[in-house]
């Protein structure tokens, strides 16, 4: 893995030098975009809007339009705007992780201590475990300020980027029907939930779609014409909610896929 950021965690008056690594990776098949007519690769180019000529990455700068003119910014300008936030993840407070709604979670990262940060890193990690808390703070990565949550997981500290409140859309435009649930329906729904409740084990779930798609691709590569399997209807034909719930309770438990 390659570090995407290096700096420090600010924990009171303690600075913990760390490196940041992406904790996730994409699993989908690498599909190329092709021209429908001759299957030639589609290429994207960075083109000058005035000349129509392609521009090298080294010749591209960022700018902000003020009235009719652009103010051009370089890497030093972004750092000067808030030098401490580009180099330090300052923990502002500690919170209970369960108090943060899942809608705010965005991207997870691994934090690795530099050689000189081993002991304070372990101290913060173990203190978070003992208290059951997580550190909440901010820092700047790729010219964008992020709100982050730092928590302990095994031997690691994990950083989760979380969204600011103004990034969450309001729900007023959604139409949610106002319906009344009968006590018998509620009791049966609770019974169904309890029947299907297990201990969470992520290893039970696999991405099987990519495997199926690759089989289809290989079949087409050999000149075969794969046929789509017939869909198995698992829903009850009855429109009565109670009947559907009763049928669900008597149905065999489906395996995770």
C-alpha cells in the first residue's frame, strides 16, 4: 500500500506522526469504454477550450473565477490558507461512536504511526478502547476540509471521513405515506425479524455478481450466446399483508450471498 497523506494527529499537547492509507479497494471488473461501431477504445483528453489542443497535466493549474478573471492557485496557496489543517488531524473532542448516524459515514482509512510515533499511537489506541470513545476532528486532504472520526480497531487506529451536516439533503421533498399498522401485523413483523436475527459476520457475504459476469464474458468470448436464467419469484402472490408475513415465517431461511 502507498500512503496518500502524512502528518500528525493532535491529541491534546501530544503530536502523533502518522501516515494515511486507503482502507478499501474497488472489486468490479475493469471494463473499457469502446466505440460501438468498431470497438476502438474511447480516450479522454484535457483540451484547451480556446485552442482545442490537448494540455499536459504539468501545464494545468487551478483557479477561482472572480468577476471575469481567474485567480490562479498553486499548492503553496492551499497550504497557506490553513497550514495547520493540512499537516495535523486535530482531535477537537471525544464522542460515543453510536451517537453518529450511519448516514454521515463516507470513507475509511488506516492510520500507521511513523517510527517516532509508536508509543503515543499505542497510548491513544488503547485509551480509546478503554473508554469506548472515538476522536472527532478535522483536517485538509486534496484541497478539501474533512470531518473525521478516529477509532480503535484491533492493533490499528482507523480514520473514517464523515460528512458535514450541510452535505446531507433535507427530506421535505420525499412523500412518505401516513399509514396505521395493526397490532397483529406489528407482532408478526417483530417475530419475523427475530427469526432472521443472527450474529453479524461479514465473511458470510460475497460479491457473486462479478463472478457471474465474468462467466458470461468468457462464454461470449468462445462464441456462445448465454441465456439469462429465469427469475425465481420469492414474493407471496397474496396481496394481504398478514398472509405475506405468515408465509414468510414458514418459509425456509435464505442463505447470504
